[in-house]
C-alpha cells in the first residue's frame, strides 16, 4: 500500500519529526527526513512558524515552538486516560517495585505518555515523551496485536517488507494471552510486559507496560505479566 502525502501530511510530518528529534534541525535535514523537497519543507515551516508551532534558531535551524507548551498542557489536563492512568500505574509499580508506563500508538511509533519510575536504584532508563518503533518491544507488539486491521496497515506502511513480516509474527498468541512480553528488544538486558487498555466501546486506547532488568524478573515473569494485564483491565474499566 502506497501512501500519498498531501500538503497537510507534509506539514504534520515536519512537526512530528522535530518532536521526535529532540534537537534543532535545518530545513535540509527536515526535508530529507520527511521525504519532501526543500522548497516545500521551507514553505510549510514558515506557516508553522507563523502559528507558533515551531521556533527559528540562530543559524537557520528549527525547534518546537511555544504553542507546543499549550498543546502539552491541554493533553495533560484534559485527557481522561491520563487522569486515571497515573494512580493505576503508581499502584502497579508499588506492587511489582518495577517501572511502569502508558504508551500510545502515534502513526508508526509507540509514544510514552506517562511513566512511574521504580523505587529501586537499578532501573530502566526510560522517560515520558520517549518514542520507539512500532515493530519492536512488548509495548509496540501489544499495540500492533490489538489494533484494527486498518490501523495496523497504516502503521506498517513506512516500514520495509522484512520489518512488516517480523512485526506480524506472534500477534495471534499475544491476542490469545492478552499480554506481550519481550527481552532485550529495545535495551539489552531489559525484560518487558505490556497489555492493552480498551475503553467501554472496546476501542484500543493505549497499553500498560512494565519494564525491568531481566535479572530481577527471573522466576516471576508470569506473575508480573498478570499484574500488568490486571492493571490494563482496571484502567479500561475507568474509561467511558
């Protein structure tokens, strides 16, 4: 399936690219990263600049702008999913003593929108706002497994055929078990478990994930996976 990008898609691609990068980018780098002509990228950047969605730095590079703060605050303060997620994740971390997170699918990536750190000194280096490819790791595979066919097809279009085939492996098993697990797929030595969060209409909203050093999960992976699944179900029951 070939996706044809319209003007709005190109503009949003530039904005998302800046958000993912984390550092200022030049027009040329943005154009190359989003597969569009430099002249087109420049035209869209001027529009984003006028609306305060991006800011221009000395030397001609660009970064997210002041409107990003308003968007972030609006998402944090008015999103029912986040309102209920923090106490559920806090309880999950208290029970397991491991880091817990809430991740959502954003086009072809999994985005961490909430995170509760483990109280233990040795813990995962992960943070809110971090993204990972939607083809690797327990969180990504849980999202893929419980997406609709249309959502999954759209998410996979930007990956190679080999990556798509690998990502599709084992999804039936994940759906049957209600939880995905992984070891070392994102960071070496890190074990993870993720379970889907559905709202009252049965729509996938996010996944609840646990991540921990593999050495601490030995002999209790089944129990941690069960706690993760229970927390995801409880969060879903709180949603309308």
